[in-house]
């Protein structure tokens, strides 16, 4: 036996539905209600199997009532019996939890069959309503596709702007790094020139001092020619050793400066790569 509650604000409609359902031996009409508030009270009291509900009622319409029944009394299944045949009403009722939707112009046999199918756990729509619901879904999907296409275009535009911004910042950073590198190289060149000038001055000064010392000895002392030649060779060898030592020290200084320039270049390249990776990571995540 299927226990049924009829909910409609019009007494004529309630009586008409009652007269149709009473003819079925497996149906029991346990009560009627003229609005949603009274319907909830009766459902709480009587716990019907199926509630036949109109949508347009005072105090609480059929959409809200269906949702509350679905939340509070899940054992009671809702069949909507309404004169509204638009897609929005059908879709709203289905989302609220209705298991069946019929128009008031539906035949008595269609109403009784729908109640039986809903009680068994099936979802039922009256004749022609499925097409209306489907067309609404197609329109919704079309709108969704259009929105997704617009979002995709917007995302592409944002990506292009971000890419351009990253390129611009990379170009600016690269220029600043090259300016700094050129500044450091110029500074190292100046230091190298100063060091080379000092080296040349020291060599020239040593040679001048040596010649002056030799001239003094020649002018003030009588020396043996062979002994003088040996002393000149010894002095020349000593000065050559000093020059070689100074040249070796200068080469080491130049090599050290070149290593510093190379290290500075690699540091600047690493900083540039780190900046680019950081910007790319911010965009991806």
C-alpha cells in the first residue's frame, strides 16, 4: 500500500486528485494540506510514502517544501503536479529533490503510474517535459562552453602580458648587469695600468741607479778590466733576476684579476638565470 499526501492551495484540485487516486486499490490517501507549512507538519506526523505537491502556494512554495522534505524526511518521495511547464521550473524542482514532475493536464493513468514508478525508486517526467529539460541543459552547456572559451582567451591574454613583462624585466636586468660588469672591468683595467706603470718605473729606476753606481766606480777608482766585466755581468744577472721576479709577480696579479673577472661574469649569469626561474615559478604556481 502506497500512502499519499496531497498538497495544493486550491481545494478543487486537491479533491480532484483525491478522487482519481482513491480508485486505485494500492493507494491510501492519508491527508491533505493547503500550504507548505501545514504539509511539513503532516509529513512529520504521518510519514507518507509519496507527497503530490503543487509549486505555487502561499507561505511556502513547492520548491522550498520539496527541498525541506528531501533534507528532513528522505523516505517521503515528492511528485510535483503543477501547471508550470517551463524549463526553469522543471530544473529547479529536480534540483530541489523532486522524483517526478507532471502537469495538471496529465491524465489520471499517467499520474497513478508516475506515483508507482517513483515509489519504486525511478525518476519520472510527464509527456513532453523531458525534451524541455534536455533543451535547457543543452543551452546551459552552450553557455558554459562560451564562458570557458572566454576564460581561455582571457588566460591567454594574461599569459602574453606576463611573458612580455618578464621579457622586459629580463632585458632591463641584463642591461644593468652588463653595465655593472663593464664598470668592474674598467676598474680592473685601471688597476692593471697602474700596476704596469709602477713596474716600469721600478725597472727604470733600478737600471738608472745601477748605471750611476757603475759610473761612480769608474770615475773614482781604478779597476781591473776583467774584474769590472765580471762585476758588470754579476750586476746584470742580479738586475735580470729582479726584473724577472717583478714580471712574474705582475703576471700573477694579472692572472688573479682575470680570474676575478671570470668569477664575476659567472655570478652575474647565475643571478640572471635565478631571476628568470623565480619569475617563471611565480607564473606557473
